[in-house]
C-alpha cells in the first residue's frame, strides 16, 4: 500500500520524532498540533522538546520540504495519532485528547486511509476511536461494521521508545501492530516498515493495547519490589545495594534499583489503565503503584530524621539555620525532563515543610520551573555542597556520581540512589 502523505497528530515527545523520521525517508509529512507555538517552532526547523539529535533531523526534514506542521488537519493517506493519555483524579484514563484528535481528522478522511492510534491506551480505546470516527463520517465504512471490506483501516501500534534514545529506538525496536482486522494490520505494517528496522509483529488491537500496558507495569512492579526491599533493609540494618548485587548473582534473579519513587509520564501512569479495566483482579499491579507512589514520603521522613540528628549534634544551632540541598530534579539520570518527577515532589514538599533554607541542584536545566521558583533556589553542585548541612541525593546524574564521599565529611546525607552508600567495606 503506498503512503505518499502521512499525517502525525500530536507533535510531542513521540509524534515529532516519528514525523521527522518518516520525513527523513522522503515521505511528505503533515504534522498536526493544537499548540500554535509548537507548530511555528517546527516550521522554523526548530524543536520545542528536548531529545538528543532531534533538532538536526527536524531541521533537515523542514528545510528539505518533507515536514510541515499545521494546526488544522489536511488530507493524507495515513494518520498516526500520538496525543497524551493522562489519567483523571481517580486514576481513570482520560481519552479526551484521542477523542478530540479523532473528531479533528474525521472531516479529511477518504476511502482507503489508514488511522493508527499510537498513544498508550486502556484496552478498548482503539475500538472507541473507530466509533468516534464512524459517528463523524456516516458516508465511509469502518472495520467494526464492515470488517475486511471497510473503507478506513484502523490499528493500534504503541510506541516503546526510551526518552533520551528516541531516534535510535524508533528505528531499531520491534513494533507490535494490532489491526482491527488482518487487512488493517497489513496496512499498518506497511506503514511502519518505511522506517522500522526491527520486526513488525501482528496481533489484534486489544492485545497490542494490553501489551504496552504490560511492559510498563512489568517495570513498575519490579521497581516496586526494589523499593519495598529498600524499606525493609533500612529496618533490618542491611545495605540494600549490596543485597541486590548479591541476589543478582543468581542466574535467574535480576532485581532493579530502588530510588526516591517512580517518575515520568509512562510507568507511573500506564499500570492504572490495567487497574481501571480490571479493578478487582489487578491487585499486584495496584499495590506496586501504591508502593512506588509512597516512596517520596519515606524519603521525606528520612530527611526529617537527618535534620533532627544534625540539630542534636549542633545544639547551638536553630532549625532555621539548617540548609538542605537536594541533588537532582529530573525524573531519571542525565535528562532534563522534570515532569512527574518524584525528586521535584520531594524538593517542593521539603521546601514547604522545612523552615530553614532548601536549595536544589539540577545540572541539566538553566532555571527552575515556575512552581518551584518561589520556594527553592537553584545552585551549582559545588556551592550547594559547600552551603548545605544536609544533602539529599535524588537523581544519579553523572555529575553527582563523580562527587567523592570525602566531600560529604561532617554532613548528614540521604542517598536515595546508592551513589555513596552502595559500596560496603568489610
Ligand atoms: N527507575 C527506578 N529504578 C530502576 C529503573 C527505573 O527507580 O531500576 C525509575 C526511574 O528513575 C524513573 C522511572 O523509574 O523515575 C521510569 O524510568 P524508566 O527508565 O524505567 O522508563 P521511562 O519512563 O523513561 O520509559 C519507559 C520505558 N518502558 C520500559 O522500559 C518497559 C520505555 O521503553 C517506554 O517507551 C516508555 O516508558 C513509554 O513511553 O511508555
């Protein structure tokens, strides 16, 4: 099936790299986004998100005339929907962006078009999208009513790329493709083969949706296991980092690393989509979420204890004179993404609880986001280490791993990533 023009709806962390990669294969790509500023930025050949090398690929795609961004959908042969799927207050999935995107592209659909949902979605979302499209276009036929003979082909193909390695993983990762019918799957496979070097494996839409949720829940459950171990070990006076290293010497054990909690917009969100469809059955998945979500509170308690111990050691000092430095704000090492970061949550809470000074160090950003600016000061590593009485290591950035433990002499510290505490001398 030839795809001369491809439209990518949603030009964020997934949509923009995907659009750029299609364009780099000399396909005409129409990128659609509701954010006028993002559209203008892209049309200047620039980018509004941070991802290594993406600027180069987008600049080339725009200057060669293969990528154009717009706020209003235009006709294309394939539409790829990559909009956010957050959850609401009660952890129920919010499909409003998918619904809006479906309604936006419906008027420009024509017989023979393919629509692929890439957004991570609860099971059944692709079928819902098909219903929204059909409601808007009674003149066209859809797979849910006309099967293999439908005018429009519909599939789900979840993205699985790791932030920071998006361009490489987009091309090299295998893709799970779930068409609403076999013809839908074949069409979607043809589309992805334009740039995917990995295997394109065909299944149905519901299995593809569940597959993505399963991958991220698997990771969440495994991180929860490590986080729970770290809490148990603290109680028992055991070094959790050494314990995990030793247990991982077993040929069939591979425990992940504990931390201050789980951040990002995927692993902390997607398991709830399984819980939302199977609330009584998804007991382990729900508990893992609760364990990981409660870890920042545990870290805060440890900081409070460190402050109390520091005051005990320095009876002449008042609590308002105690400076706490939080090292790291990003949701994982060596990136600048602060969204849904447990480190941000801990810093913010600390700044509001602690009457003394709270400072933050984040070598990957130049300024703090507005919500943190009022309560926190951003310092460089050296100044923070010099000024702080208590050091809270929240992200294992390269720069922090290079800090020798001797520098911390005489200071109290809470090391949530095992940067200074993982080695035990016996
Ligand atoms: N984390 C730990 N301990 C670990 C590993 C991770 O505490 O041993 C924490 C990180 O610090 C971070 C969070 O988990 O706060 C998530 O980081 P991550 O590197 O595990 O994952 P993401 O969110 O960057 O990307 C994940 C990936 N999914 C899997 O590895 C199964 C990626 O492949 C997906 O494409 C992405 O979610 C997504 O978009 O869904």
